[in-house]
């Protein structure tokens, strides 16, 4: 079943990118040039930019963009002098990375793979991992946090965008009625799977704070900071109800 939903999500996201998905649109040449001048912002969640204070000096920093394809964040970090690797399941997301790489002429390691398995990297290889909202597409987040801890150097940072579950309990079209129970797991509920198919949402899963914050702590991380964010559109956004959050965590020295 895991292989089925992972493959289905890869196909779905590829189609979204072809249809103009916001998270798959490569940054412009102007945006890249501005980043080289120090004028830049990046997102882990839909609308709130990650505070600049969350980032260390990025020159020569070894950064892993985990499920971070799309040609958006990694080019910004390259422009700051970082040595970047992007790891993503989607072929089209990685094509977006290659578009910016070819246009701007920089080096980046581009690797396609599944983050639900052991990452193809040595222990303590990276200084920072940038992980935008993507855990909603996998059933078990613990393996991700454990692998992040393994491949980060001591003192390394994990910046992660996460979902708090509220999006999964409401009517997916109007967001005005609470109709689904948690946990939200389409692989165990045919009704949920049909709803996901009807709304072209791939296969998504809710995760608790216990899984996501507790999971990082159990992996060995220390949480340094966090912020909340909304969907950016829709009824929940209009009511200013946070549906996402981002965490800054460190692997202790």
C-alpha cells in the first residue's frame, strides 16, 4: 500500500506542476539576481516568509533541500554561496530545479528519491536541511525526522514546514463544516480515498503535534523556534485560522 500511495503522489504532483502549481514555478532571473544582492525571502509554509534570523551565514554552508524541488528555495541559497543538494520524488519538480540551474549556470546536486526510506546520504553530511510542507504526503513522519537527524552535522539545523491537521477535518470545497475525524488516513478509509481522488489531492495524511514536534524531539532535536501560518486563501484563511506551522530545530553538539 505504501508504494501505491507514494507513486500516486509522484504522478499527481508532476501533473500539478505541468498545470502551473505555485510550488513548482521556478524563480525568475531577476529574483535570482536580487538574491545575489542580498534581497531574498523563502517560504516553508504558504504565506509567511521564514525569519532571516533562522538562517546562519550561508556561504559554503552545505544545505539539503528535502522534498524541496521546484526551483524556488535552492536557487536562493545558491545565490548566497551555499552548496546545495535537492532531493525530491517528483520528476517535474526536479525539472524546475534544472531550469534555473541551466539558466543561471551554477552547480547543484539534484537527486530523485523517496523520503519515506533511508536517505542516500552519509552520516553528518549537511549543515542545514530545508523541508517545506510535504509530510502531509507521507504516512509515517518519524522516519523523516530520524533520517534528518542522521544526515545533519552536530549543530546542524532543520527548518521544517508542517500541517496541524485542521485542513483535514473540514469540507474540502467550502471549509465551512467539520465533517471528518482524525487521524485522516485514506489508505484505511475508502470514503476518504474517493474524496481525495474527487478533489485531485493525491493521497494526504493528517499528523498530530505529538508526531511532528514530539517526533523531532524523540529523534534528538531541540526545538529553537516556531511560527504559524494560514492557507493563504479560502474560508479558513479569511478567518485567520492557522493551518500550518514551521519549526526551527537543532541537532545538539
